[in-house]
C-alpha cells in the first residue's frame, strides 16, 4: 500500500513543415490537377488546416484534414507523421503505428517518426520493439534527450531498472529536466535505493518547485524509509499544490496508518477514493 509509480514519457509534438512536391499530377482518387502548383496548394491547404486543428485539440477534424492531404499527395512523410500523432491523441495507437511506418517508409531517417513509433509500441505493450525503435532514433539523433528517457521508461516496464537508470542519467546529461529526475528517483525506488531516490526527487523540486509528482514521490520514499512524520509534511505540500491529487491523499493515508492514527488514515483514504474511485479504502484496525 502506498508504493506505486507511473513513469512518465513523452510523445513528440506534431510538426509544421515546408511543403515540397515534385512530379505528381494525379491524386490516388484520380483528381486531375491543371498544374503541379495545384497539387502543392491543395495538399498544403489540408495539411495546414490539420495542423491548426491539432493545436486547438480538435483531433477528429485534424485527422480528416490530414487524410485529405494524403489523398492528394501521399508521399509527404510529415503528413503521415502528424496523422500518427493525431491518432495517438485519439487513443488509436494501432492505427498511429501504421501512420508512423508510412512516414518512415517515405523517409527512413525521420528521427521523430522513429521516436513516436517507439512511444506507440510502448503504449501497445510491445516493449522489445519499442526499444528497437528508440535505438534507431538514437542512431539518427543521439542528442535527443526525450528518446533516452523514453527508452529508460520501456526498460523499467521490463523490470530492467539498472539499465533504465543508465538511460535517465544520459537524458539528464543532455538536458536535465524535472520529469527526468523524477523518473530517475522512481527507478531508484524500484531498486530499493530510497535515500538516493529522495535526492533525485529533490533535484526535480529544485528545478520546478510546483512539480507535484516529485513531492508525492518523495513522500512515498519517506514512507518506505519509515519516516512517516516527514512523509506527511511532504505529502501535505503535494496536496497544497494540487488538492485533487488522489495518489498524494492515499500515500498520506498510508503514513497515518503506519503511525497508528487510523482516524486520519481513513479520512485520507476516503478523500483519495472520492477523487479516484479506483483507489480502495483499506479496512482499519479497531482502536
């Protein structure tokens, strides 16, 4: 009770890009264009609409625009890439994977497409394939901090925490961010290195004092060390930042439980359950 973490990865954003086509006069639907300029204008128009709709969070509409752009000119890698991103946002990860594969078929050195392919494979639970995609991304762009971090997350999903830690260290070396320090702390926690985990969470908090996940995770690590009073102070900070953070309330309930303060423990768990009904309220001993 009270020790569960979710490593947080990132999918790279959709892209705007210069639009270049050559030698195309018919769309797959046999629409005849009077000039190559018509192909460029029509396909780019749908692409740009899709881009704008993505920014507005209108993913269904964006998807339709990218499809129309592809109907006119199917050999533009960035359009397939943006379609994949949109499908990810719609939780259609199998279809997103197909779109990223199309982008890669058109442009095999497309690092962002390889990266998001890896992210999508991770979402689908295909961890070994995800690692292969991330490795290909690293070959193309070894300075991409996100790919090292996301590879670390997949290795963590496979229970390979020592290898995962190497990836997070590499990501921090390239560009230290609060989320990466937090993920490093989580991994150290899985290795039962709670003091080192707290140091990592503190680094995350130094970078962003309002990074609530690091506060909660630090509280979890303090719980694991039996420092329940300190954990309560830290968890109160997390709740102050986000009063609707159910996991912070449940971790607070865990701390009270171990202090044999069952009344406050029950109240904390009830609050957590109210926010997130999937969190169970444990049975309390009779005082």
